[in-house]
């Protein structure tokens, strides 16, 4: 019937805190989220945004590096 979920429902679905979802909404990181009377409404098909604090690591092409020897330290 409704195409939206509350911030609390999104937090439970994405297994994160309510405060984090509210912050994502305020920072416009969730497409289609809207604030009506201090209640955030999020589309049910919205995907959980990636955590901006984490960076994706690139695999180095030099995988044959030599390990350090403790006696050289």
C-alpha cells in the first residue's frame, strides 16, 4: 500500500542505528527521502548507501613483495 518506510524501519532493515539513517537523509545520501513533520520517509526500494568512512582498497600488482626480516630491524 505505502511505498515508503520510516527511518526506524530502514535502520532495522539495513541493521544500522536510527541516528545514522537520519544523518544519511539529512545529507541527501538516500535518493527520494523526504522529511514530513520531522519524520523521514524513505522509498522502500532505496538501497543502503555505502559508508563514506571506508575506502575500497586496490589490489597491488606487485604481489611478490619480499617480507621484512626481523634481524634487519
